[in-house]
C-alpha cells in the first residue's frame, strides 16, 4: 500500500531506483542514469530533486514508489547517521520490498573495501534476492544495466502474459482471456498524429479501420499503439490477432477464435462459436497482416454484422475493399522523427552514439535515402557499430540505386525497403546470408535449438557456426531477439522473412529446408510426448505454445507433400497439447485430409487419422458410426503393435458408448478393462490414471458408488505421485461428484476446489468450467442461492465464450439449480446467474475458492 504522504519522483514512467554512495561512484551514477533513460524509463536518484525533505525520508519515499532496485557498490560503506545502526546505503537495500526486482553491480578491483560493505555484500550473495554482477568501468556498467533491464522487462512481460489467478499457461490462457496487445520495449517515434486520427475515426463510429502501406512502414506498431490508446473505451478490452503465419483465408476465423479464447473443438462451425462468444461483448480486435488472406475479408464484415459491440483495426498492404471499411494510409516518418528513430536504434548497438553537428547531415541523408521507412532506418542504424553515418550514406547512395531484387511492379517505397534489406545482406558474409535464408522457413519465432537444427546444412562445426552467424544477424537487426523463461527466442519481421524465402526458393533449397524444419519438430514431438504427462507438463505446454505456428507450418508442409505418415505421427505425439490448448478441431481437419485423399494409408496412419476425426464427436453418436470408427481405429492400433494408441482410442470408444439416452455400460466396462490392462502393460501411469477415471464413470452410471470412489481415489493418487496436473484435475473433479452423491459435502467441496485451483494454474478452460459447476452444486446444497447462481453464470459464460459444447456429458449441476428454482428462489437465482456472467475468470476462481474457504 502506498503511503498517503507521497514525495513525487522526477518522472511518472517505470521507475528505477539507483542506490550507491554519491562521491566515489559519481561517474557510474551518470552512466546508470543514461542507460535507464535510453530505455525511456525514469531514474530515481537522490540528487535529482525533492528537497527540502530529510535524506532518510526522501530515499524511503523514493523506494516506496520504485519498480526496480539497482545497487552500485565499490569500496565505501557510506555515512551512518547518529542514532542509526546502518548506513543509508545498507538501509536502502534493507528497505527494498522483497517483490521488487534487484539488479546489483559491484566495481572491481577493490583494493580497500570497507569491512561493513564487505559484510553487506556477503549477506547479499547468500539471500537469493538479487542478480549480482561485476564491472570495471562506467561505460561497461552502462551497457550491463541497459541490457539487464531490457531482458528483465521482456521476461516480466512474458510472465504477465502467462497468469490466470495463479501461474497460467500462456497458450491455454489465451483460451480463457483475449490475447492482449504485445508490449514493445522501444518507444514508438513520430506517430502521435496518426494515433490521434485513428482514435478519432473509432470515436466517430468506424468499426473497421484498415491501416494500409508497404511492408516495413510501421503498420503493426502503429495499430498496437492506437489500440492501446483507445483500449479504455472498450469494456472488454483489446485482443491481438496475428495473421503473419496464417496463409489460408479459411483459417482466419480460427485465428480470431484463438485470440479471443474460443476453442476450436471441431464439433460446431467456428463462425457460430465466434458469434456466440462476441454477440454481447464490447471489444476491439487488432488484426495484423491481412494482405495474404484478402479472400477472408467478407468474413470480417459478417462477424461485425452479428456482433455490434466489436470494432477492428486491420493492417494490410492493400485495402480490403468491403463495406464499412474506413481506410488510413500509413506514411513514412517525417525528417525529424526519422532522425530520432535512427539515433535511438543506433544507441542499441553503440550506447555512446550521439546526434552531433558533424553527423546530423549524414543521418538526415541516410533517412532520406530510405524514404523514411522505419524498418529500413533500423537496418541502416544497426550498422553504426562498424560504419559512421557518413560511410553509411556513401554506401547507400552507391548501392541502393543499382539493387534490383524483388518484383519491379511493387510500390516505390516497397522497392526501396527490399533494396535496403538486400543492401543489409550484402554486408554479411556468405554463411550469414545462407543462414538468414534458411531461417525464413520459421513461423512465429524460433528457439536457438531450432535455428541450429535448420541452419545446419551439413557443414563442419555447423552448430557453433550457426550461433556465431545468428549473433551477426541479430546485430544487423535482420533478426530480433527476446527472452522467454530464461531462454533466448528469435524472430523476423514479415518483410524480411518474405525476402529470405524468395531467395531460398530461387536457390532451389526451399523444399529441403522445409523438410529439415519438419524433421526438427517431429523429433521435438517424439522427445516431449512423455514429458507432457508428468512433472514437466506445464513447462512443455508453455514451450509448445511458443512453437504453435511452427508446428502448424510443419504439418502444412507434410500435408502438402502428401506425407501422411509423418503428418499423423506429429499430430499424435502431441495429442495432449492439442487437447488442452483447444486445438483438436484443427487437428481433425488435418487428419480428414488424409482420410479423404484417396491415397492408400498405412494401418497406423489410418488408426491415428480415424482417432482424431472421431474422438471429438464421441458425445454425439446417434447412429453408432462414431463408435464403429473408433473400434476400427483401436483394431488398427492393435494390429500395428501400439498398445498406448489402442488404449487411448478405447477411452474415446467407452465415452461414445456411455453417451446418449441408453448408455451401454456393460460394453463400456469391457472396453475400459482392456484399456487399463494395456496401459499397465506398457507402463503408462498417465494412461492408467485416465483409464481408472473412465472405469469410475462406468461405476457411477451403474450407481456403484463405493467402486467409483475407489477408482477415482486411485487415479488421483497416481496423478499426484507423477506430477500430472491435468490428470489431477480430472480425477479430483470426478471424485467430488462421487462424494457429493455419497453425502460427503465437505470432501466434495475440497475436491472441486482442487479441480478449480489446478485448472486455473494450468489455464485449462474446460477443466475450469467443470470445476465451477461442481462448486455450484455445493453452494446450492448449502442454500446459498446467490453464490450458486454467480458460479453457474460464470461457468455458462465461460463455455459460451470458449466454444465448449459437451458439458452435459460430464456435469450434473443443473439438477441442483432446478431444485433451487422449485423452492421459490427462481427470480433470485436468475439475477445471480446474470451477475455471474459478468465475472472475469479471476473473479470466478476467487468466488469458487471462497466457497471452499481457500481465499
């Protein structure tokens, strides 16, 4: 809680508190301040103001308002005031809140370090609260602080994207809440007037604003900034839809669905799910990179017509040419803004770079030579590490006019950018250009491991060469680098990726490199298949979420090549990821292509294709065709000696047998006993726990409650022993219903709460809906009409907005709501349900856990 008595810091941006002695580290404090300001953050330093407050009151107030603590230490411990036990230097460290990140830097060598400072540093080394580095000069310190702050901010942003009540899986979180706008780490320069005009258009009632302009002009950054500026006007916020890795117009609706949290279950038209999810929401969609899917434009207008509270900012190199479109052409940067951008990007590679009277004319000339195109300016500025602005201008003047790569019918500025990219690549050596071309096959970013695998063309010491060459590409701004969960991750702007692919295609290597890309992800799927079922489940779900677009690209290549065997293998190895992430509908379309191809499929491939094509339809099987095809799939798995595949398919078969008005529990029990034996025979504890849940469900339907309780308890024990959080969620949920039927309401409440808590930590929306519905029954039995209604409304809204349709098969809470209505509480219940529909996911989780006394 902030103090009511506030001493204002010099700037209201993100605040970086700098702690050190003043005299001995004065040059270092200046370097720290410069590094912080280069990142457009606010340095909070004792000497910057706020007198006449007493020194101790001043730094305590400053600490209270700061977001990051930076400590600088060398030889002096600092002055200890009368009646104080420690110096101000140590007091600042002690008073820093534990949740505030701490970056500490110690100058070396230190010939006469005071004993009390040595003791303080020894304590700091052992308390695990801070990052700790040594430096020798003020210049080195400036570089360290700038790099560490940028990395920390990237990590914090990634973490903020990955929370839902607790620690939430990034990819699955998107199934619960909209994908929020990316948070660029650099300032958008020279676009204030554009942002204001786009905001005015939306305020005036425009619901489809298309930002047009050539690649590299800055449409995406402008759309993100404009969306962020107007977000307050939209009750449900802003969602970001990235179409850069969506080449098929038919996939546009699925990309929008994924961005706003609608699961692609495949058992209903995705447009219907979208309309249901959006019809009562007031939300802005920022849809990026639409030029490659222009045939999908009418779908946008259809969606807007059915969802009156939705507006869109779309970026495209050309107009969509649909009704209701309002266009805004994004132009180049003005001269002053171009120069400011050049200087800022130059400082990223040369921190001491400054705009001076000597270089101003050359910088202006460089910006004019590239037509004020932001990406071209960034590419040029990246070269100031080795070239002066004057040398840059000379090279640009000499070479841009003779470079002719790219289509001649492109707009002039597009040709300028292409030539700038080619000029940038000509400054690379052959190996670096070759790597850039090969990296063009990636979609949505890539890891260092993936770059090494795809960049390796068989040359000697290829791995070490790839790392060296990749570093050069990052230094040249042709490849960007971020940090995700302490791992480096890389990406390319769409226009650079297009250029790389054109070169790859021209060399005749495109198919071979795409195959290398697919091989890497096939190997990844094989390596993580078991990891997804144990203690590393959350980590790998998150990492696969980062690779989602690459997984899709690998599948598209295999399907386009009619390589049905490897396409099926990649799909099946990652079954658990597709399920939890709500992407089984998309996998179904892939496998349907194989089944409808007319080609002769291998038995194992056909088994996988039938499984994915039928398993999501198990709960709607009026004529028994789904059960019949699942039986065929299980038989094919058996014939090809895949016991785990056979056992998994038998689970879906048992579910189909138990669906409908006349469940066949006798055959379902037989099927599941076989499944359990197969999983135990192969040593799959994950499969064993799943089979036990299904056997418990059979016992529930047969009203054999003690048997059901035993099955669910054994399943829960296995999942908790192996670290399988998804299985724990499923087992605890079913255990809750059994205990409720046995009259053990307190035990049921605890189990439903566990299901909610685990689902929230995983970001598993389907599990969260089930858990909330279990808590509905508990609240209803307690006569708490308001809480039962709010939880029911929250669960209902979550299902509608997430595209979940098979709830009635697995939940029984409606009977408890009906009892409340029959008792005369209908109007109160209806009001509470309406209130619950407006709860956020976090609020719904808190409401449910409050019922269990766990908040």
